[in-house]
C-alpha cells in the first residue's frame, strides 16, 4: 500500500515496524471506525466503502469530542471539509516509487539454494553466495536491482515486481510468479 500511495504523490508518516503506539491516535481512530462500520459483516467492497463513509461522516460531523470542548471535529477543524484531495488516476507515477526505493539499501540472506526473495520476487544469486548476506539497491533509471556482497558487485536483476501495473494494482508481493533466473550483467 505504501508504494501505491507514494506513486500517487501522497505523503506518508512512517512508524517503526510493529510500533503502532507511535501513531496511537490514528491507530485508535482506525480501530473505532472498523468496529463501528462492522467491516466483518460487509458483503463486498462497495458495502464496505459505504459503511466506512457513513462512520467517517458521523465521527467528523456529529460525534462530539470531549477534548474539543464537546465540539465535533468538523466544527473545530473546518478545513477538513475543504482540504479534501480528489483521487485522480493521472496522478499515478511509478517513477516516484523508483526514486524513493533508490535511496534505500536492502539486505537479504542468500538461502542454501543460492536464492533470495525481495519484494516478492525470487532471484537466483548463485550457490557461491549461499548463507551469505547480499545488499540490493535500485537503479531508478533502469529499474534493476544492483546486487553486491561485501561491497563487491555480484549482478543486476530486473525489478519485475515493480512494474507500473503491479504498483498500480498493489500486486508487488504476488507469489504467482516462478523464480526469475537472472543473467549476470
């Protein structure tokens, strides 16, 4: 989901993994909304969206908040109504994802079979690297992973799971693909 949001130019507030308490107000609000909307009873996505919209409207417009002196959120923050951003599919740009990921270095342990999995993509690194750690960094222009071990170049690998369609459809981690055999560049 995060990469989809980045591709749509939506800013994200990052928490440490498994630390929802870092953003406890949002986490609590999401929990409350989920319970009020009874998402487990929804028949389909349209039903879910309708119920979520109803509960958001109640929380924003009719539910008084004690810490806001019994005002609603909308009364206290009228910009909630005017600062909405309409969704536009034309805003989608996978290059934002590539730019974001290119700033990161990922470490993976090579299996005893000489493989790694990265972003749902299985890659053959080579048996000479089994049980060792390799680093991956995205070449944002070629959309390829540059793979190194001990600061030495190993190979490039096409980042097939980071295609336009996979980011747009949020299927980056789909496990339906077979192992990708990589050619040494």
